[in-house]
């Protein structure tokens, strides 16, 4: 059965589908001795001889998806030209050899649940807005509290790029000495640094931000920063439902 060339590369673990498309467009891929620059060109992976930078690609990797507890200080990328600590470093340290890519992202200063997979279709279903997966965060903030601030957090907030967020579900989990408040945010969208900008609009400073759940899946409390658990087929079905 024929498949798009970018999918063949992605399933072989060369790069994500988007990354594979870029590699193809750069003229780095040859199929049966002919350079192909169209990511959507179709070939039968069982018989096509595919070379990337002159080297034959491997067979299809086994499909796997993990729930990683991303630590604070780790970039949600697989490489960093400035030498920052990345997800690739974390995977290498825990002995995962498949080329998994992050589903979505978390800021460097944030921590918590981050799915990583080599299943391109699953990644699309988990990230595309039309699927509406609600993400849950626990946020520790500093600042004098008032009910008026809760109204601001739940309302629409204009981001630096001019985008206006949709109303969010925000609940107060508890208060701590020193004007510290623990909040739970539930977001159906995920604009970059949205929670931090929202808290800033309410004159609150984010001290810690942790994603604890995506849809029906909650990161087990036993999983510590830098650790991961394999997702079962049943758990994936529950997330997608």
C-alpha cells in the first residue's frame, strides 16, 4: 500500500511528519535513485529504496506513546542550538531509543504532563483545536487575593500578540501563608504562556505551574520529574474519547 513520503520517513523515526516534510523539500531524500522534493509523493514502503542524505532509512519503528513528567528547566524541543537541556536529553537518560516527539509543549519554567509519541495521527488528534482536549494545570501564585481577581482569571485576556483568549475554568484550591494561592486552571486552548499572562493581568505572580491532566488522563502522583509511564491502548482510547 502506498504512503506519503513524509509519513514513510516519520514512521521510520527520521523526524516528525513536519520535520520529514522539510527534509524532503530540502532535496535530501532520494527514492529508487531519484531525488524527490514533494512530501506528498506516494510510494510503497515495502519496495521503495529510500535514502536520506545518502543513507538508507530503517524499517518502521514500533508505535509507542508515553506520558512524561517534564522537569522545570527542560525545553520542549528535541534540540537547542544554544546547548539548553531538551526532551531528547531526558529520553536519552531514561533509555528510550525510539524517536518520540512532544505532543504540544510546556514552557521551560513549567513542569508536568507531556505526551510524547511517534504516532503522527495520534499527535494530530491530541493537538488540533477541533478535538478540544481540556488541559488541567495547578498554579501557585503570589499576590494579595480578592474575588475580583478570580473574575479576571476566568474572563477574556488580551495576549501580547493581540489575541483575546476564551474564558477559562479557574478554581481556588487553597490559600497558603504569605499571600500564596493555589489555583486550578482548565483550558480548552493553549496559547503560549497564556496562564502566566492571565495571572499577570490579575496582578498575580506565578511561582510554579504544573500540568496535571489532559482530557481524562491524569499524570500519576507516583511519577516524579524526569520519569515516564507507557500509555496503554485503553488509556489512549479514553483520552481521545
